[in-house]
C-alpha cells in the first residue's frame, strides 16, 4: 500500500491538463484535501463523499477510543474538511444524520 502526498501545484497541473470540471473526494486525508484545495484555486466544483465515520474507524480499537469525546474530535475534523465542499454525498442515512449534526447548512445528497 502506498500513500500519496501530492502538492496543490501537482494536482492543479493534472486538473488543467485533463480538463477536469469537478473534484470528488471520499476521505479527509492529505491527497483528498490537496485535491479539494487545488480545485478551489481553479474555481472547480468540489463534491465530498461522507465515507468516514469514527464509529467505523474505531470499531476494532480498544474501548477507551470508542467514546463521545474521541468521536466528537473526529467529526469536528471531518466537518472542517467537508465544510469546504460545494455538496456532500452521503452513502447512508447514518452518515447523513451525523454530518448534519456538524454541518447543518450544507447541501447533502443521499
């Protein structure tokens, strides 16, 4: 498995070369964030896809990590990223409910 850490400049070059109109990211990791920021600089549309819930991330972690405090920190981080999208697609009613708690005014697709 490899992790990518592209720069905004590298991503912008690809977006322009390929004539991309919309950037879609699924998880708030460095490559998705850089793509979103590159899209913003180019005036492109951004779609976030809410595939990240702490309840799933920490499912197999020790109980000390599965609590409201940890989940709330994660959701606040996730919301800070998704809040920069034009629209968020939610794969489930649970994802929609949770993201609405943290970004109530965002347009959601379900």
